[in-house]
C-alpha cells in the first residue's frame, strides 16, 4: 500500500507542477474560432426583462431623476437601483410578466433583414431574473404568467435564419440572489458571501446556458469599477466555458480591468468608438436611444444614417457593431426601432459587400467623415471608401497605374478621377450632397 501512496503522491505533485504557459493554453480558444465574428461585423443586442414593464418610470418618478442620489441615468434596466424600487415590489413584477406579443421569429427576421449576422439577448441581467427554464433559481420566466422558455424560442429562430447567437449573462451583479454583487454605492458584499453566489448560481447558470443552448458567444458584463471578479474567478469561469464548448467566444468585459489573454474579443464601453485600428477582434455595444431597456420617455432616437456611420467606422478599424433594441413590455419591437432597422437594412442591401469580411486599410488613417475597408476580389484588391459627410473630392494615396476602376458601389456607375503626384482624387457628384445616406465608392486595384 505504501508504494501506491508514494506513486499517488508523485502523480499529484506532477499534476500540480504545470508550467504557467500550459495552464494559459488550456484556457485559450483557437483564434480561427473567432473568424466568423471578424467577418460578421454587425449584430443585434436585445435588453428585455422585468424592467421593461416599468418603462423607465416608477411611483411618479422617471429616469433620469436627480431627486434620487443615484438617479442621474437614462438606463431603464437599472431602474430598480436608480429609483430605489423596494426589492419585494420589484420581484412582484414577475407575477404579471406576460409578453403576449413576443414573436421570436419576428425578432430574428428583423435582425436578418437589417443585415445583422448574430444576435445577443440578456438571458439574466443584474436584477437576477432568468429568461429561460433555469433549475438553479426560482426567479425565472417559468414562474411568470408567460410561463415559456423565451431563450429556447429565440435559439430555434436563430437556427432557422442562419444567425449566430449568444447570451448576455450578469455573472457579477445579481440584486436578487444572496451574495450577488450590488452597485458601487452599496456596501461591498463580503467576498465569502459572493463566493457562495458564484458557486451556487453564477457558475451553474452559465453551465445551463451552454449545455442547453450551445451558444456561439457569451457576453459578460463588468466596467472599470472595483469588482469581485478576481483573475482567479475570471479564469475559473473561462475554464468552465472552455470545458463545455469548443466554440463559444468570451468577451473582454468578463473582467474589464483585467481581461487577460484568453478572452476572444474586446468589448468597448457602451457607445464607445475607438479612433484607431485594433488587431484583436472587438465590438462596440450601442444603443438607438440613451437607454438599453425600453424607456417610454426616452426620445433620443438616433437617425439611421448616424448608426450606419458607426457601422462603417467600426468596420474601417477592424471592429464590429452590436446595435441594441429594447422591446416593449408586451414583447414587441418599438416601431421607431423597426423603422431604423429597415432603413439600415436597405443600405446594407446595396452596400453589404463593403462590410462583410472586410479588413482595415492600414496605409490610410481612418477619419470621421472618410474611412476605408478592403478585401480581395477575383485576383484584385477592392478598396471601399465610406463617405459619411459630403465632400467635393476625396484624395486617394494609391499609385494611379494600379487602378482598374472606380465606381459607386450601389449602382456601379463610374466616377470621374484625376491623377495627382501622390495618387488620385475622386470627384464626387454634387447630387450626392442631397442624399443623406452614407455613400460607398469601390476602387479595384491590380494586385500585380
């Protein structure tokens, strides 16, 4: 028996003595797994839950409301904390949650028609309410009048339309479950209590989401606040995801202040647009108004042209654009959101070639009004020029003899060009000044 004990001890010591780089490698996903994400460029985000029922207002107060110490925010999904809704009152919302107009097929069809290639929904936001049939907690959609697994319906629709899908999951904050983290203005939850939440709800629900629905990505959420997500917990969560899925991508907001080297794509702050090219896959989560969840008095609707400009700008820097819709309490998309999605879709119908699968043009610094993307096409290099604001001419620093054509992408009509000492200029037709859409010009260059 002693020699078996000795052998076991040796095996145990060897198993613990693993080089750090090997431990890191076990947490990493092959970079090729993110190729679809790099090429997709455009996705839909949806914030939907109990907070949608309050529509940004509670007890005669509407966000933002500075009569509350922390009420200076438009984010309707934060209404429980911002307008100090008592926990018992908030939890009662589950007893009347019944989005009877919800139609998974209609949601995903709108995303598809807008040119979006992936879809992300808040499976559980900070309030702790789960939109699927979770066995870990009773605070779920199954214990509401709706009584059906909303996530399962959306997954089926995504598969029908060929849309990649993923889930926002609030792994850190949970305002309902004992030990879940709270906003920074609350006393910090003791670490041992958070560890109990982490082991009993957070990790088990992540496991449920992967094993039940096989997502293409998980969207975790932290910011540059102090959090309970230590590097150890971050890696514990990454290891869980990697052990359950050979494809599921993980975003950088799993631990915003310390994402490490094993996340698959960087996540910008809300509505943040970098001004430079970044090599690692990245995306901007963005809103159509100020709020993410439905806010009935948030009138700050961005025009479709502005959002198309953000899509083009992120594309030119190697990033993605994840555009949010906040459904109404009955589960329907607001008409202003549908109109903008369809306007974007019309633009994508004409210009999607300049978005999908393109890369930045590193030789030209992107600007606010003019930016560039490129891809190979039948042995030639296609350069796409996005004109976000009308200008009479655009200077292109490429050698003139290499250019085989220069056209308007939408129509194929030729553009007048003039040679210069450093390249050539595109003469923009003055009629385009009357067109509010982002114009895209296509230059074909002989690679040889």
